[in-house]
């Protein structure tokens, strides 16, 4: 399906040629915290305010958001500062309450965009309300581009024409530098597939740490993203949710002022996007190879301790056969896969012999 008559997401009084910046706390906590944060952000020139009113939590018992009461605070933010307001919706009730409160922009969270039933419920609620509100869809928690696009298509079918995407990274098991792996090639592929969908980066949820907000924001702008959604709290260390990744309005201002904004047009060309994907995929291949060599060295250590020789023909043979078969099924030539595997095997053996020779 092609979403043919999408409309740009522009707000009166917000420079449509500059990256769109949405900022505000992870969660609305108290009226004072919301207004204090909003006033500081507005004073620094932020035009679109975010605050989570309903918070999806991994486990029960966490702070689940203040609920509808917080919508009143968003109304105050709008009335007092003139900022546009935005919040996350995950159910029909959320949609109805947010629309009734005049929230200017809605976003769909990563757990919700991963769930087609929830997405359809939201789309139906928007259609029933005849809503014409812009909606940003976060990538699903799992790296599934089709699911992400499908969520946007449901909104389109419900009559929403101002649709954007938020790249917030993808969850992964275990410890990583990032809270959610960026896997940049996925939003880049989204851009290639749907060039009319603006993509906003969420460096806060990708990085999970304050110090990663600036570099991730720069990286996103360098890749031609259309904007940023950043968590900012008047007292980050006291935040009720996501405190490690929130920055104060002044720190945010500093970060935004140091970002280099390049000409977006040059990076929207398909060739550039495809090359960026290649760069990213090559990095992943290198990381995988490195992981493989590490395991290989551990095997080397084990063989040494148990006096097992490095080379075992049977094992090598079965690796070759199974991988080559898979590669052929994927459309690569057997010769190509054979030479890749023998090069990898050669390096593994070299690394194991290195272990054997160590005293
Ligand atoms: C959020 O934006 O506060 C949020 C809950 O994000 P995500 O859906 O990306 O986890
Ligand atoms: Mn958050």
C-alpha cells in the first residue's frame, strides 16, 4: 500500500525548514514539574512540548503516569507558554481524552506500535472522532520494519494524513552501550521506502544516558532525520521515570546550540541512503566476526587445556556444508560462501594456534 496523499507536519510559528524539536519530561509528574519544565523550555525557544501522561511500564508497581489529570496541566502549558503539546496514546480512551483536551500532536509508543490490535483500536478511535491530528509512530520494540510501516498504514486508513515516524532504537537482550540499539539501517530503509514520512530521532530512549543525547542527535541530523524528540526535566535527577536519560532545559539548549545542521537535501538521495545502510551493515558484519573470533579463542583455550588438536576435519566439513547450503538458498553463490568461510576459518585457526603457542 502506498500512502499517497500524506501531508507535511508543520505548525504555525514553527520554522518548517529547521529540524522539528519536541522536548519535555518523560512523564508528567506534578503540575509544578510540568509547568516549571515547560516555562524553561519555552524560554529557550522550544515550541513543541512532550510529556507522558499514561506510562507503559515493564513491571507492575512502577509509576504508571498521572493519567487524565495531567491533560489539564498540558492545557495550562499551552495557554501560558504558547507551546504546542504532545503525549503518548495507547488505547481508545487515551485518544479520546487527549483529543478532548486539545493535545496538538500524538505519538504511539514502541510497545504499542508492536501490537496490531492496539494500533487498530487507536486508528478506529481516531477515525470515529474524525480526527485530523498529526501522529508520530515510534518504531516497534523489535526490529521489524514491516510492523512499523503497518502501524502507520492503519493510521492512514483511519484518515490521518500527517504521519511521522520516531526512531527510538530496538531492544536487545544483555548489556550494551545503548539502552535500545540504534540499528540505523532500519530507519534509513524506512526513508527509502516512504520518503514522505518525516523521521524524528529519540536520542533519549536510544542512549538511555544523558551523555549520549548530544552525539546521537548529531548522528541523526547527519543522516538527514527531520527532527528530535528529547526528554527534558526541570530536575532530571529527581525524575520519576527515565532519570538517567533526561537533561535539564539548559543542558538541552546547550546541546541544540552545538548541533551542526547540514543541508538535508543532499542526504535524502537514495544513493546516499543506500550507502549509509551498507556502512551500517559492514559494521555489523565486523562486530559479528569479532564475536566469532572471541568464541573461537575460547574454544582454542579449551582444546589446549584438554589436549585436543586445533583442527578437526569433520567439524569444518559440516560447517561448510550447512552454511553453503543456507547461502545458496538465500541467493548467493556456493563459491562465494566457500571462500568467505575458508577465510574466516583460516583466521580462526590462526587465532587458536596463537592461543596454543602462549605459555
Ligand atoms: C517515552 O517516550 O517516554 C516512551 C515510553 O518511549 P518508548 O515508547 O520509546 O519506550
Ligand atoms: Mn521515557
